[in-house]
C-alpha cells in the first residue's frame, strides 16, 4: 500500500496542470498548506502561503512551480483533427505518437498524436524528425462539427500528457509526468510538515508559482508580492546517469541526494547561501550534488532580480528524462531535499540572513 509521501507524489503528478491552467494543482497545494496564517493568490494565480515564526523578519520565500509542459488547441481541421501550439520547451521527437488529454469545459477528451505508418514512408523520411507543426491530435472525431459539438473541443483548450504515476520495480523509484516541478512542491510540503508550528526564527512564505515554463511569469509577480529577504527555489534537477548523456552536460544522478545549481543560463546562485546549504548538509550527513548547466532557466532568476535583489539558491531533486511524457525520480533524493530545506528554514535568523546578504567583506 502506498504511504503518505507516495500518495502525495501520485496526486501531484497525476493532476492536470499545463502552463496557464494550473487550477487542479493549486487546489492540492491549498490543502497541503492549510495550516498557513494566510493563503492568497497573486494576479496570475500563484499561491502564496504565509507561515509566521518567532520573528517577523527575515522573510524567507520558498518556491516551486505548479505548471507542466502541455499543448494548446490552435484549430480543428475539417476532418476533426486538432492542430496545436506547444506550451513550454518540447522536443519535437518527444511529441510524436503519445497519448494526451484535451481539457474541455465538459471534461477530458483522450487523444493521440498521429504518425504516418512506416510501411508507406520513403527511406529518407524514416530517418527524419517529425516537426511539431506537421503533427496533429486524433481525438476520434469525424469532422470539425463533431469535435466541437459532440466532444466540446474549442480552440484555446489546454492539452496535457496522459501519463500516470507508477512505482518502478523495487518501489523507491517512480515514473510520472510533471516532475518538473511537482517534485519541488512535494519537497516544500514535506519540509513544512517537519517544522514545528512557529518553530523558525523568520516568516516563511511558501509560493506555488504559475507559468514558469513560458517565461518565469508567476515567480516575477509573486516575488514582488512577497518581497523576500532571501529565497530558496526548489526545482527538478537534471540527472545525467543514463546512456547518451555526459557528465559535461549535467552532473546529478539518482540516489546521490539533493543538488544545487551552480550555474544555468538564467542565474548564478548567491555563493554564501550556497555554502550555507553545503555546510549544513555536511553537518546533517546528507550527500549534496552540484550541477553546472549551460542551458536551463528557472524561477530563482526572477526571484533573485525582484526589487533590489535577494540572495537565492536553487535546491534540486535529480530527474531523468525531463520535458517528456515520463520522468524518473528516486524517493531518497526527495526526502533528503525536504530534510535539508526544513533545517535551513530553522536556522535562517536575522543575523544569518544579514550576513548572507552582505557584500561588505568580500571573499
């Protein structure tokens, strides 16, 4: 039988929440953060939960994004097929011949991205990548009218991968869609459960952001609403422990513990905050991984630049096969990240945060 953590992970990843349509995920996080002193949303829909401690300041923001990659119905063809726009950074080859759920006003409609049978392809075509603009979703409709009237599909309806949570053999590694970034939401939920009510010398503000995959939009608006003194963004890390990826591309591996991004295309972390987490991980006996990426972009960069700026670091959980229908995580990495985050929040008092924010004595 699944325990509480596995149940939460399944619920979060099975929830439909493509970019801009995060409502079902927001409902889960409202429940998880029900103990907050206040729950509110910003103008884009990011959920902001405040957890007072023994002191009003510093204000520490912990964030993870609710949205996942998806599609958007662009138009319905005369024959009832759906042409679409991508929501987020899909590889074209990850879209072909996959199952989807079209989210209409009257419920979800199953579909599949069709692919021409190999029997009629030329030898040259067999080796080509099918471009997304040439793809379509087959929902079983017989015409445009059938798709619109019987199935209730309209242009602008979101489309989400149809891929359910499942433990792999052994039970400690999990298959699911949307680990990016439902795994971050799970880490924050677990960490806040570990904190005693009011047992932290700061105000913790937990934020579940929207629209990360299309430009870090929710992080920008919510950071302006929170005005943090310091922030920790919890993200999906990039595992590099499977065939076809090199250690020069990414350095995390499943089972190696939580990680910290030292570089990505959107930000550099605050070095003192990085060292604070690393030293604390060592004190707790937790393995900590580091990742230097040439690409990637995440909410931490938008939080880092809000107002006059704030120290930010990205705490990560390694994930295999990001930005596809199904990824893989390891349970111990999630638990390690939650334990480290909870202990960090216990220790970020006013003097510590002032030191982390200071540039008076250069390293």
